[in-house]
C-alpha cells in the first residue's frame, strides 16, 4: 500500500487544476449554485407534505456542489485516477485495464441511475419544482463520472476547443446552471 501512495504522490501534485478563466468561472458557478441550493433548503416555502424531503434534497445538493467547487481546482479526481493507475502498474494489470475502466464507468452510471430513481421517488409529486435541479444533478454526476473514468479518448473529446471555449467547460457548466435556474424559480415562487 505504501508503494501505491508513493507512486501516486510522485505523479500527482496539489495545485490549481484549471487555472484559466473558464475553470474559475465554473468554480464560481458551483459556489453560486451550492449557496443558492442551501438558501432554497433553508428559506423556500414548500408544501407541508413534502417539506422535509425537499429541504433535505436541496441541502444535500448544496453541500455536494460546494464540495465540487473545491474539487474543481484541487483536481482530486486526478489523484484517484493516478492512484488507480499506480495500483494497476504495480500489480501488473495495467495493460489489461480497459475492462476495469469500463466496469468503473458502468458502476458510476448505474449509481447515478439509482440516485436519480431514489431522488425521483423521494420527490414524487414535486417534480414541477425540483425537476430542473434533479436533472442538473444528473449532469453534474455524469460529468464527474466521465472525468473519473479517465479514458484518454474521452479526455480528448471533452478537451476540444471551439473559439477558445473548451467543450468540458460547457459540459461541466450545464448541471450547475440547471440547478441555479431551478433554485431561482423556486425562490421566486416563494
């Protein structure tokens, strides 16, 4: 285990993961969406039958978004990927890693589907209020899952640039922006 950590720390270093304007804009969007979600959890007027479930959803959502804001610049998913790469190299299965990557990606997407299903059931009857935020959460978790899987061809696709705007910025901003919009709509109706 010590060798895996030594290998990981040799390949990963703490620093700013995405120092450009787009990276900092995404951090600002995550923080804004996280704080707004916490505001919705505490201050929005929800009907009595679903109040507790909706407040819990928005509170957890806010905390997740704030953690992702920190992660965006600390690049902790790269630490995870580097640790897995080192483990595969040290244990001798690096050359046959593709099935493990695919299995991990499938596990992430199945987990997202389970989370979405559980949240949908928990929030039944409230989708008109919470559907945008729940959809945004699925986008956020899907993007995080794709990044964590670390497929090189996926990295090439999401790092493509269009007029100085990287595709991964657009993909990563979609979820928090949907959550922001959903939160604003709830607060306006409150």
